[in-house]
C-alpha cells in the first residue's frame, strides 16, 4: 500500500496507462504546466498545454479518438463543460451510433466540481446527471484515491467516451492505494459499510458524509449500509436492489440538485424493481435548485451534512409502512 | 484565377504537385453525377420516398476539385452538404441513397440519414450537421495523423456559416499552434441556412481571417473545378512541405434553397440569375466543347452513363431492407 492524494492517484493512473499504450496522450489547460512528471517522462507531444478553449479541446479529443489515439483531456471545472457540450454530447456521444459503428471514441474527460474551495457557481456545478442523460457516454465520480486510480485506468482503456468527475474537496485527500492497483471495472458500486436497517446510496464526497452519519446512527442502534456508486453510468442496479431488498429503506445522498438528478434515477429504479421490499418511502438528500454560492457557510449549507442524513434515517425508522 | 494570401512567403514557392492534374472530362462527369444524385434525392423526397435534404447544387466544383487532389491516405471531414464530397471520393451512390432512405445497406446502416454520413472505407470521418462540428474534430484527426506518423492530410469542408462560429477561430488557431496538416476548405456559398452572408458578416470573405491566426490562405473561383483543383494541389503541397494548415476559400453559390423543399422566395432573383449563369457544369461543358475536347456525342454518352448509374442506385436503395428493430440500440456503446 502507498498513501497518495486523489490528484496523485490520477497522475499515477495516467503514467501507468501512458507507459502501457503509446496512443494515450493528455492535453488541456495547464496540463503540461501542472503535471511536470508526466511531461518529463512522456515528452511534449503526449503532454500538451492548450488554448483556453474547451470546445476545441473536446473536439480535438473526439477527432483524435475516432482516428487512432486515446486522448485524455482536462477541462478543469465542470461548468466549463458547457463550452464543450457539443463536442462531448453531439460528437463523442452520438457519432459511433450515427456512423453505424464505424468509428469509436475512446477518450476521457476530466473535470473538477463541488463545494470546498469557495469558487462559486461558474467553477462549481455538479452537472454530472446531464451527461448520464446523454447516450453514448459513461460517467464516473469516485470518492477515494484508490478508486480514482483504478477507474481512471479503466476509463482510458474503455472504447467509449468516459467523463471522470473529481470532487474538488477530495483532491488533496490522502488514501491508501495498492501498489499493484488493477483497473476497476465501470459499473460496479463499492459496499463501504455493511448494515441491515437502511441503505445509504451516494457518490463522491457525500460518501464520507454517509459514513459519518452511519457511525452516528450506530450509536443509536441503527445499522446503516453505505453504497458508493463510483460509476453513474453504467449504474450498478444490482448492488442497489440487493441492498434495498435486505434493508427495506433507502436514502440517496448527493451534492447535485434534486430534480432529475442521479438520486431520482436510483429512487425510480427501486420503485420499479424493489417496491415490495420497501418498508418506508425513499428519501433524497441533495443540494438545492440554486447556483453554488462562494461564501463558505453557504457553500457548506449547499451540501447534505451528516446530521441531516441521521435525521432522515431516523424519520424513516419511525415511518413504517403498514404490513 | 487564384490569389494567394500568406503570412509566410515561403508558402508561395512552387511545389511538386501530386497527384496528377485533373482530367477535365472526368471532372465534368463527376460533377454531373453529383448533380444527378441530388436531383434524384429531391425527386424521391417529392414522391415521399426519402426525407428532405440539404443539397449543394451549384457547389460541385469545390467537391470535385479538392477531393481529386487528395490521395488515398488523406481523410475528409465535411458538413451537411456532403453528397458531393462523398461522391467525388468514390462513394457508391446506391449506398448513399440507401442511407438517406434509412435502409440497412446505407453507409451507416440507415442511422445517419443524409445529415451525418461517414464512410471509413473512403476516409470520410465525419459529416457534421452541427455547423462547425467538422472544424472542431478536424484538429484531432490532424493530431492523430501527426502523432501516429500517418502520411495523410485532413481535408475539412465547411461553409461561410461555420466561419461565423467560434469553432472556426479555435480550430485554425490550434491547427496553426500545433502544426496540424489540415486543408481547411471554406465553400463560401453566400448562404447561411435562410440568411444571406451579407447580413451576418462585415467582411467580404473568409480567407482574410486566416493570416491573423498564422494560417496561409488562398481564394479561388469555386465554380471552376480545374482552378479549384490547381489551388488545392498547391495548398496541399504547402501543407506537406511546411507541416502547417492552409485555408482555401472557394467562392461559389448555393443554387437551391437551404433544405428541400424550399421555394427560395427569400432569394434575390437577379443574384440567382447571375449565379445560374456561372453554373459550374454547363460552364465547364461549354468550355470543353469550345476547346474541342468534348463532342455532343461524348456529352450524350456521359449523360446516359450518369442516368444509368442513378437508376441502378435508386433500384439498389429501393431493394435494400430497413434495419431490424434490434438495431435501435446497437452501436450506442462499444
């Protein structure tokens, strides 16, 4: 085991995949400036700075992916993806299909988001569900350095466009990463805590929120199970359904706003396929339908906190569906 | 007549031309095939057998002139008026018609329709119906040519409408900074969907913007395939020699409306008459007849061949089955 931060885990995955496959390259705003180790090892042709122009960065990645390269692009902050929506959604996501499978788009898009840095709504917008809704794209949003490394490796090897969202607040969080970390398959959730009374489903930084809440609930004699989705598309439906079948209660927790968010999908999935298992209504704890504020206390208030998760679970334990 | 504008005087040096000069009679026949293909589409749509489509009637010269200057290694990205580029590249009109009609034997299995046709076997990476999408992806295709040490260059066809998109600036800028082997071909057809270029641009053309981005450029009569071909060969030679992009602006005119059917009620009649008089097909044909390179009998033989090709293409597309319902969700993911 090695201890490293999420940012270092991303660089480690890039380095390993670039050693393994000469068609992998990375470019974006400040990539060659910030990832000096990669620049030194792989040279200026494979580690490139770009103009501050997200659209052409993403378009260049799509064109390169269609014709033999495996580009990784760093678009810095998730709201900047708005400038690259056409290239990501209309080109990378659709052109495999529209070409009848003639072309494929093996590319990875990196972007940071989330509260923790006070950068406000044009740098912080958890817009991952927009891309879940777009065909042809895969989306991951891990919570630990080990998962970032393993999922980055898989994302680079995948023949589809994969968006990797990195929670800003997790960037400098250290964690254990196995020396010989293997690629982690997309679409596999991680069971972070086993429990029998309630299922907490989350991803990114609110996984930690759920684990803190689970510890507090344990003191009350409530045994919470915590599932870290890691991958939002494909979604590990089986892991969610298996857990809800056991606990009969579900709270979905994420920082993105509620309407049409990932939590809505998880709740609908459980309503459609595990309704008979439910002993209480499904709850969602999410950010509000508001832009993310810069002010630190407001930014913190935007994100579901452990005490809110505890209160939600406690309400469910009382709210027993009549047999 | 070709006027070269260049930030780099070295680009003006004469260079060995490759491939061989365009045979004008072959160019005429190819333009006639493109015209016949688009007229067939318009007819099929009129009879309810194909979806409406964007044609490039009157713009056959840049398609034939540029594509004939490419080698088999070169790759093409184009836009929603791509039939000419595909047919100039040797696409099978039957498979193209089948695609437009949503049939299984189309180049994309019927999932593209007319607006997104790609054909890997021909090196046609993309038809983008998002105006400017071809500009956004062209840099990546150029990058892969360079990184993978492939010999080909990239030909990227777009219109004056796309030149008003931010991606035009972004694409040329990055191609210049990264030394990407891209021939940007602006088919300035004077129309941006239903709006005349003069309403949307203060400048008289597109090529003037290239120098500011560090890209060499030239302007050519886009209704003369031989002039376009010569300009394209010179531009491609410059790209191969300098490893830098080049912008070729072909001044031409869209003789039909934006999307069939279209009554063109918004088009200035005098302008239309002026450009009909410069229609590249009769123009080249008259020239060849005048020069004694084409007889009336030759022309009749070509017409018959084109007609037979389109009849066979239509029969092929008609006979092709629709895709099965199982195709609805195939090829979404690898």
